[in-house]
């Protein structure tokens, strides 16, 4: 099982400003507590024992919350001095990882995956990167990922309107040494410059998980999360 996890929580949250001024996106209050706490709690239940938080914008607010609410949790902070893109942030945090494989999550997205299933596919295939994919109907906010019969990634398709498809849920199992040995630049996009450029040359797989998914990146979904998660706030 993967027991170490990187949570990306350095985003500015510009599209959420109307609903949540002056806070990093992952700290947006949802049903009475910061959204990131739902993410942490789910993955603690899934067996994650150590959390590495990749922080940037207003990192002090996140650290203050975590140091109080998760005082006993095994955690560390990696601070970006300037925005490095998703890839740069993951790469920097991976340098602090102590396990062979780590789980990558977004602090502003809750995708309640079953980690054993993702871990199994990742390890059986000696995959460099394994994506958790969410089936969706009638959407245009996300691109689509297609899989081969053996679960390897077949293609990435651009954002447009789709009647149905598998979206990248923003959760990755990553082989740390494989990523760090790619010689990628300090700043890069994980999606564009790593996944989409290298999936035909590296072992990369997908696991379909039709579990609860919410990304609070836009006000409508932030409001939906407040409704959905109210029952989980206890």
C-alpha cells in the first residue's frame, strides 16, 4: 500500500475569490471546516500515514490550521518561493519523499477513491504514474482520458463538450525515482509536460473509480460541496 501522500495546496484560487476572499483555495470553509480537512481525513482512513504539503500562496494560514487540527499527524511542508506549476510543485515535494511510491492529491479536490485498488494496478504494472479516473456524463470542464484494454493510457483528449467519458481526477500514484530521473525543468505542467508528452514512452496506467468527486475550483461547485459535505462535518 502507498502510505505517503503529497497534497498540492499552493494555488491562488482566483476563480473562487467571490466566494472565499483572502484564503488559499484548500482552506475554503465547507460545512464549517476547511475543505482540505475532508481530503486529509479520507486518505488517513485509506491508510496514508505521512502527508507532505506543497504550499505557496498564504502558506502560513494552512500551516497554522494543520499544526492545530492535525497536531499529531506525520506531516511536513514544502514551500514554493515562486509558482513552479503542478509539475514543479510535485517534483520539489517528491525530493522529500521517503517511500518508493507516493500518492499525489489536490487540496481543492475531493475524490473519494479506494486506495488499495489504485495501489494494486500501480505496483502490478511497475507503472511510472497511475491515474485515478472518474466516469462523467455531459461535461465540458475537463478533458478525457482513454485506456487500452490492459489499463494503459491510450490517449488524452482536449477539453470540450462530451456526452460521457473518463476524466483525470487529479490523483496520481507516482514512482518517485522515475519522475525525478526524467530531468524535467524546475517549472513545468505535470499534465502537459509529463503525462501528455511521455505516456506513449513510459508505463502509465489508469484506474476507473466511480466514487464521490468534487472540485471546488468554481463558485457553483464550492456551493455544491457545502451542501454535499454538510453530513460529513461532524
